[in-house]
C-alpha cells in the first residue's frame, strides 16, 4: 500500500512563533543568560529525579504489605 505525503513549507511566521525564536536567539547569544538557563534546567532535572526516586522507593516499600 502506497501513501502519498505532502510537504508544506512555512514562508512566514505568526506572532506566536516569533517570540520563542527571538527569546531563544537572545539566550544563545548571551553566555550569562545561557548559563542561567542551563543551571535552571539542571535544577529542575535534579528535582524530577529526586521525586522519581521517592516515588519508586515508596512503591517498593508498600508493595508487599
């Protein structure tokens, strides 16, 4: 069975799309902002891992009751 796929190309951006792009370029061009961003992402990842470990250990403790 063959399927045909159409490719669409965006030639202009909506205002909703421009803001994230300009914010991303601002962060990529500033080493201070990029460092702050990476530190925040790292903190969030650590928090998520801590939370996952806590859930897993709680699940394992209550599993055999």
